[in-house]
């Protein structure tokens, strides 16, 4: 019984830590739950951070990294991480992009990365209990001298 309690406590802690790493949504207009008539003013939006099947981009993350390498312009000395969040709605449409980490000195690179995701990447929605749902995800683009890496977390 003690082991079960420890496991439950650790999952609770992990979910709290994960949800704290996100910002509040600024534009909820494309969230499926915001246009659902069952949601009245003041009710919370129904979106997830983790689901059974996470949203999948139309391109693999390796392909996205290769495309970014070809399409964005940045200084060869410029290295660092760009982290942003986006809400993938139940129709697979991404919106409410928000930077979580971007160096002011790399603002042009950050803008190019965000525009690439907005214009070039489409998504399959996340699935929870056999139903497409809204999922808030974080994406990190790591720019190194050796190249670009992209991951979702």
C-alpha cells in the first residue's frame, strides 16, 4: 500500500510540474472546447497536456529540423534553445503560439521558426478515450553549430 501511495504521489507531482511549465492561453478562439455550446462563460476550457495519443506533426521532427536548417537564416555563431507552446485543437489545427524561451538577441531566428511551424506544419489531433481533443504542447528547437534539433515535450 505504501508503494502505491508513493507512486500516486510521484505522478501527482509530475503532472503539477508539467502544467506549471505552460503559460495560460491568450487566444482560445480555435479551441474546440471554446466553441462548444456546452461551455458557458466562466467555465474552464477542456484541454490536455498529456493524452493517450499525442498530436503528431505532418512531418517527422527530423524532417522539420532539416527544413528549418535550409529555410531559416541565422548567424553560424548563434546557438541556443527556442521553446514555444501551441494548442493543437480537436481538428488538428494549431493556434495560440506563445514563446516560452527565446533570447532577445535571436528574436529574428525565433520569429522565423514560429512562422515555419505556423505555415509549414500541419497536425493530427491528440486522442483521449477514442476522441480527438485539444492538447497544449511544448516544442523546443535547439540550434547548435552542428545543426538544428526539434523535439516535443
